[in-house]
C-alpha cells in the first residue's frame, strides 16, 4: 500500500513538473521568460469581424454626418418631424418663436448702422466688379432677405464684398470687355452668380463643406492681404481722377499707369476731395478702434462722406472741371434677370467656371466670418446649413439682377458691435436699401468717384492682417511660405494666379505631410517605463540592443515605401554609432504604432519587406500597440502570423521587457 502511494505521489509530481515545464515554454514563447515578479503582459486585442455593409455605412456617416443631424428627429411623430424639418431649412421659424421687443430694438439699431455703411460701399464695389452702381444695391436687397430666413448665423451681414467683387470683375473682364459689350458682360455676371449659388448649395446639401477647409488659413490670410493691396491700387484711378487706366491688376502695371499719367492725367480737385475724405475715414476708423463705445463713428463715416462730398460737388459744379461723378443710378427695385442667364451657348461653360471659383471664395469668407462671431457669442454654427442658405440666396439673387453676395467682415463686425441679436438686422438693412432704391438714388448723381475710391481703400486696409502673418511665421514656416506665395501671386500677377498659388501650396503641404510623415527614435525616461522621443526628451536613454521607432502617421501607398526606408536608415545610423563605440549590435527593432490610425495593402507589403530586410540582418521586428483597424488588417493579411503573435505587444514597455528581461529586473 505504501509502495502504491509512493509511486502515485511520484507520478503526480512528475505530471506537475511536466505541466510546469509546458507553462514555462508557453510563457517563454510569448514573453521570452519574464522575471518571476514581472507584471502580467496584456496581449493586443483583435476586434470582432465587422459586417462590410455596416462598416461602410459607419464610415460614410462619420464622413458626411459627423454632427448626427438626424438625432433630434429620432422617436418623434410625423407631424413633429415635419415641423422640425421646416425649422432646419428655415431657422427663423425656430428662433422667431422667442423673438421679443428687446431683440427687435437691438436689431433695428444694428440694421440702420450697417445700412449706412453698406450703401456707399455697395456703389463702390459694383464699380470694382465693372457693373453699374445699382447692381451693388440690388445685391444688398434680395440676398439679405433670403439669408435672414435660411441662415443660422446671428451676426453675418450679407452683401457684396471687395475681394469677390474684384475677383469677379477680373475673371469676367478676361472673357468679355464690359465697355465694348456691357450687356454680354452683365449677363455673364448673372450666369456666374447663378453657378456660384449652385456650387454653394450643392456643397451644403451633400454635406461636402469640409472641402473648403483644404484652403489653409495661412493661404487665405495671404490671399486676402494681396487682394487688399490690389484693390487699393485699383482705386488710385478714382482717387487721382485718371481717365485712361490699365486693365491689368498687378502692381507693376498699375503703378506704371498711375505715374505715367502724372503730368497730364491727374486732376488736383479730385485728389483734394479723395485725400481729404480718405483721411477723415481713417481717423474715424482709428477712433472706433481705440474706443469700442464709438463703433458707430467708422460705420456712419462713409455715408457722411458721401453726403458732404456730393453736396460740395453740386454747389461748386466741380464735375465741370474734370471731377468724375457717378452721374446716374437706376431707380427702382431689382428687375428680373432670369432670361439674361446663359443656359446654353459659348458663355455657359465660362459662367460655370467663374461661378465655381467666385462661389468657393465667397463661401470660405462667409464661413470663416460666421465661425468667428459664433465662437465670440458661444453658439454653434452649422456650416452645411450656411452653405445651403448662401447658395440659395445667390441663385435667387442671380434671377433678380444681383451679383455674388456673401458675408462682409467689416459690416459683420459693425453689426456685432451695434448689438445685433438675430438675422433681423439683415432685414432692416435690406429695407433701408429698398427705400434708397425707390426714392434716394437720384441724389447720388453728383457723388464723386473719388469718395467711393476712398471708402473702398479705407475698408480693404483692414483685410491686411500683419499680426496673423507674424504669428504664422512663428508657428509654421511652411504655412508662412503659403501665405507669402498667395500674397505675392495676387500683388505681382493677378487674383486668379494668387488663388491658384494659394490652393497649390495648400495641397502641396497636405501631400508633403502624407508622403513624408514624421518618425522618431524613442528612449526610456529615467525611473519610469515611459518611452518618449529622445529629441524632445534628451534625458531619455536608449535600451541596449533595442531600437525603438515611432511612426506618426497612417501607412498608405503614398508613404509606405518612405517609412520602410526611413526605419532602415534609422537602423543603419544606429548600428554605425554602436560599431564606432564598440557596443553590442541591435537585436530587436520595435515599431511603436500607436499613432498609426490605418494601413493599406501597400503598407502591409512595406512591413513584409521590412521584416525580410531585418531578418537578413539578424534583427527581430517587434510591433507595439497597433490600433483596432491596423491589427485587424495585420491578421487578415497573415502578417501577424508571419512575424509571430508573440512579437506583437500592447505597450513599448512590454515589448522591451520581453526583449531585455535584465532591464525590467533593474527597474
């Protein structure tokens, strides 16, 4: 009996030892035999397989419907959904229910203030677009009414703006001479406005507003600054009373035209009027900037200038002595222009091309302005709603003798400081413009062109943002190159060339960041198990025999080969340093994949080639913390099996502990 118990005990002991050895072998294969007191190492989880249709649906939803616009409609009855749908399309139905007299008082004051600013500006901007003055006023009558019902911004003031007017005038002039064929020029302007509206509404309806973000902030700053300089130089014609002026917009041609006419083309009376009132406008702007309580001073100054200069010209009959005047502004509200839009013929494609460009620039400016004031008042602005509203107002505007309208920064700033509460301020402004068109336009007959030039110059100087340019230089030199490229392109060539440069440099930056992502060597921070970039943390130490590389980008076909070669160059550089200092060679290369959000077929292929290259060098490839999308694709491609499941770890610290147990023991 005793012998049987002894044999049984021996057999049982042998089984336990065998099981223990098996456990040790498994432990060794997964973590290269951790020290006894080492913490448990968690393995990288593989997400469950997703249904292809559901995955595609989720991707599309996140791309186009990231704000989940249909969430409020969930579990609502049909009648409620209809009401909510109408409120979504016409936000005025939502905020209009809580409208009161206090808000109306603020909106009336703001509307009257921006109306006094917009009327003289509209006349000047229409001339900038090479259109008759009344078309500028038309564009501040119908579009603001449409926007007030459909727009979601409380602060944007709608109407013609300097940059879009110049852009439209330049592009249209390249196709049709406005002096030789005024009717065809006007019709092409309405056609371009129609397609600008279609472009804006389409982007909003299909929720493609993120496309305008491809034009970087730096490029916009440079483009706006260059356009401001160009617009100001163009106004020297009116400011000096020059009759024959170049049609080109570059600074060299304009200055040559200005100084070429100095001996016989300048009119001293015009110069006196222009310079005097320009100084008055700049002083008024300075007063408003120094003391916010006097915001109304620069707002009312343009209208005061128009009234005083018009009266002065009338009583002195300066127009008889070479002072150029507006002469005639068509009386009455917007006539229909539906039949004037080109829906066929040679100008259809030209109008479409010009409209798309003008519409995108107008959209960029309006959304930027809307977001700025929305953040100041702490409310949300739906960019896609804004695009639909802006697009609709321009489509309707093109059918009512308007040209491209958008949000004006100067007027929106005045609107904000005047205490506007809702978009009703646009309705008030529109009503004042209506009264002007009906009754007051004949009074502008003797308004000198010099005063319009002075108003435009004082308005566009605010578009030159020196502080933003300096900040861009401090933050990102490549952004500064984009900024200056757009600026000099506009100033020394043309508006469209500057715009092309701005877009090109913006895309070049994206391509550069995608094709040449950053990589970094990681080291261990003393006394911790944290691994960080050794350039950022010089105190971080490298692990002997281990090279840790972090890839700071998704790995796609556009950068996969570069990433593979960059990692191998890191390895060669490290081996050369180790060889020169007689230290042990690299045995393990750990790729930290936390920032790698995605990987495609080319990326997998690059990892396979990297694995082969390392294998020839007797270096083992280790992966640390691949994300759910990446680990799923690594398993689907069998790459995880190729390098071994035991070569994929949750953290860099786990990977290092498996490669270098001695270091873990020391920690």
